[in-house]
C-alpha cells in the first residue's frame, strides 16, 4: 500500500519533480484526472459506508488524489508545513477556498500530525459517493442559511473537538472563489481559537488547477499549467478580541495569492 511518506516532505516543503505523463493525460487531462479520483473516492466510499474507513486509509486516499494531479502534469508545491508542530496540536486551521481539491488534499498533509475535523456545509454530505467519505469523518456541519446559528454551532462543537485533540479546519468564505476577497473571509476561525484558547494557523491555498464546471461545479476544466500550492503560516495566538489576528491572517493569504498570480502572469 502507498504510504504517505511517498510525498517526500523535506524540512516542511515539497515540490513536484520528475513526472512521466502519459499521452492520454497530455491529450485529455480532465478525463484522466476525473477517472483516477473517481476510482479513489469510490473505494473510500465503500469502506465509509461499512464504517471501515480508518484514518490511515483516508490518508492514503488523499495521497492518491495528490498523485492524480501529478499524473496529468499538475505541479504541487507545499511550503512551511513544519510550522505545524505535533507538540502544540491541536490547532484551528483557516484557509481560503478555491476548489474541491483542498478538501481532498489536506488530510494527507495534516493527518500525519494528528486527527482532524472539517467544518463543512450540509449540502456536501448529500454528494454522491464523496458524501459518504465526508460523513464518516464526523465533520462539523453548518447550513449556511443562518449565519448566527452556524457560528454558535462551530464555537460549541469546535471547542469540544479541540478539547478532544482534534484540529479543526475551516474555510471562512461563503463559497469557492478563484480570487481572494478579504470582505468575504469572516472571523469565525479566530472566534473559535479565542474561545478554545488554541493557536490558529492560516493556510494560503491555490487550487485553480481544478476549475468549476458550468453545469456540475465539481466537473470543471483541469489546467495543468496552474500550479497547486499550499503555504502554511506561523501559529498565531489570539490577541485581545482577535481583530488584529484576523487581519494578520487575511494579509498573509492575500499576499501569497497575489505573489502566486504574478508569478504565473
């Protein structure tokens, strides 16, 4: 079985090197990518429906998703994962949200450090196949229709999960976006970290390699020329009411995304 250490992190960094890309992947990257990940997700879903999907198998499936990106010519770069210390686990992680890819890829980066829980919208659990996988991981579920109710649930349930040793991953934006809009990035993660008295780590993410589809959002264009990036910021302790910390997080993510876009232009 493929082990997670087959993503060879060095001092908290990883970058795709040699790739042997098939002719099919060169000509039909979307077909090859979706064929690969559907197989991986279906296998995980079968285990999830039988309540047999272990953390190790979940981690393995996540590695397979990362490999699917590379098999069609996508480049992956992970930076500063060493900022996530196992001795300080658990954390609140907050990240921008570009595509489904980050939800599938983050487990193989973080599960070797410790157990995790995502905050997910309720509609995600109704997705065919993938919904079974997410449901099996006992996520914190929000409806996105009543912001006040969602806030209370994340604060109460998130604090309980953190006390149990689970890090909580939150995408504070209302929906996935190609760009980063600070006004849409709410402070729910900071509020949770403050209430639970846990450090918060921002993650700047670029996954527009996987575009949004016009008919089915999850079946969009695959653009292997757009590098997939994950950059972990330093752990932050909440100061006062958290306003300053929230601004630090927003500035960190905005700066990284701006730099990445300039590099590709």
